[in-house]
């Protein structure tokens, strides 16, 4: 039903008709109605939860349900130091920054962003003196968040009704980012055990769509992955890249978690009282940016024979500061590409989503504070690793399976054994019991286009007190016991 006074396109999104529901809801329920009802229940619980958050000092002291919100993908374990530094830098604001700026981002900011990327996630140890990738300001555009960057990229690269091939499960808001304005639909690509990529699965999805008269145009990867927390290997990326070239598809690598890598450790005995650094080193991460993959001589053999023109014009990356800095409210997202037609198009695309000049000026200064940035990233990774270790230990102790992450802000947990039956309606009922009876709000796998019901995304870095994590696992486990599992 069309919402009053709204366009057909927006009405369809508000009503849950777009994107079309491709995952069966079970029980014969109309897919659009099921999706709409599920989304509204989620929004209501989330709103209630953020107003009545769990605190250790009142645990068990009230009959009212207090909420542990584990659905918000933000990093708030280490935000005070960044806020203090931003306040200091914001005092020096020139009057010249009050006017319009380049809609791709100021040259000074883009140069600072490139310098930051070149010395952090693009700077990996190389044998025999080989160099890492190096990007430059004429290859980078900056806009108000990576969601806006994605939306503009798909508006530039696709026509209404075209398809992006995305491995599932995937970040639930991709449907909106690609579809609401750009009109791009998503073809779900199956993954192998643990979320690993398979060229055969990409080809199968491609063939299914083209057989129905649809037109795939883009491969969209998230690396490190949301919601799985895994990192794709260089071999996986190279194989998909070769396949995408054969099909003449653009490949976009969303690398918004590139500096949120912490490895895999178990919690130490003291970790319940502090988010101290994990005991083992995480410096030997196997993360490889697609920028490194196509630019670094260390990977030249893997891409031997590929067209330089394809690598220049069809391969793109996204990164930013919302997750790695815990600064999602500042709205700074970055696109990297060597496709100069796309860069020129940003002069128009970037108009409606430019970063405020105040934020641009402040962030340019912030990125020049190397010692501060290095300490911020190291501390963030340390705290993420410690929180993940604590959660990993609690989940294993409760017998709850999960995909073991090494990056990002989430665990992909397996509660299939708690379903009354293997349907998405049963998943919704379980989610409802967890949210309203136990006060634990998770992101349902249904929203992430999970291939089967019973999986949930658990975000572990937003709640103010990390000690909520074992408490959340205890609550989940108590529901599991009540249901006789």
C-alpha cells in the first residue's frame, strides 16, 4: 500500500516491497508483509533497548527488562581520547573553510587520507625490499560516509534494475545503499563453509540471473567481512577478480574494517576486569587490500595475464573512518579508483553528500598527527581483540557455535539448535524471545540474507560496558535451557 504523499519508489521501500524478498519466510507468510513486520518489531525493540541499557550496577535490581544491544555496528570501546583530540584541533578553524569546497573532498584532505592509507592498511611487510601500494589524491574521492560512497558508485556504474553479485550473508543495509536511489538489486552468491569465496558460486548466480534476462554489472565484496569477521585470502580475491574480468564486471571491495583487525585469541584470566591487550601478536594479519592486490609486485604472479585496462577501470575500493576510528557520526567515507571517468563524475555525484568543510579541515589536521593515529589504531585493535576473546570464551563455554572472527565488530553465531522448526518464522520467534524476554537484541540472519534460518549477527563493541558480553551469553544460554535444548 502506497504511503500517503510519498513517491512510488520510496513508498515501496517503506512498505518493505523493495528490495524483493528473496528468502522464504516460512509458514506460507507473504514475503513482503513478513519482512515489514519483522523490521518494525526490530526497530521497536532497538528503540526500547537504547533507552534502557544494561548496567552492571543495577543487574538483577529491577523487574524491568534491561537491554544488551548487540545489533549496532559501532566501535565505542575507545572513544574518549579521539573526542578530546578533535576538540583540541577544532579550535583552530580558519575563515577560509567556511566556503564551498571540491565536492570530491578538499585536496588537502585527500592528500592526508592517501598518506594515512599508504602508511597503515596498505603498508604491509614485504620480502626483499618490495614496496607496498601507494595511492594518490587524484584517485580518491571523499563523501559523507561509505553508504553515500556506495550509493554514488552504483548510480555511476549501473542502470536502474541492474544487479550486483554479493556473497551472502552480507551487511543488511546494502539493499538500501544500492537499491533505494540507484535502483540496483542484489544477487546473493552462496559461500562455502566459513564464508569462503567460490568462483563456481559466482558463475552459478551470474547464469541464473542472465537466464532470467537480468543484467549483472558489479561484484561487491566486503573485506574484512561483515557479518562474518573473516578476511579473504589474496588467492580468493585474485580468483574472483579473474572471473569478474572474464565477465566484464566491475569489482568493488568495501574495506571499511581494514584497520580493525585483531586476530584470534582466547581471553586471559584477567580479561573479565579490563580490556587489556591480547597476549599474542596480531601484526601478521593476512589482510590484503584489493589496492595492494593489483598494485603490489608481490602479487603480480597471481594476476598474470590480466588486462591493465581492466585493472585500471573496473577495480575500486572503499574505506573510511566510521569503524576503524569509532567515528561514524563524522561521516567520512572514501572511494579509491583509477577510473578517471568515475572520479570526474564525482564532481556532480558528490554535491549532495559532501563532508562539511569544518570536518574536512579538522580531519586533515588529525590525520597529520601520526603518533596519535598510530596509538588510536593500536589501542582500538587491542580492545577489540580483548573483547572478542572474552566473547569467544563465553560462547564456547555455553556451547554456542560461531564463525570465528579475526576482524571487525561482530560474531556470526549459530542458534539453529534453538529453533522450534527450520523456518524464518521460527527464527523471528526466537529473536522476539531473546529481545523481549531476555533483553538481548541481535541482528537476525534474515536481514543479512542468510541462506538458512537460525544465524544471528552479534556486535560486541558498542555497549558502554564490555562486561555485558558474558551476561548476554548467559541470557541466551538460559533461554536455550528453558526451551530444553
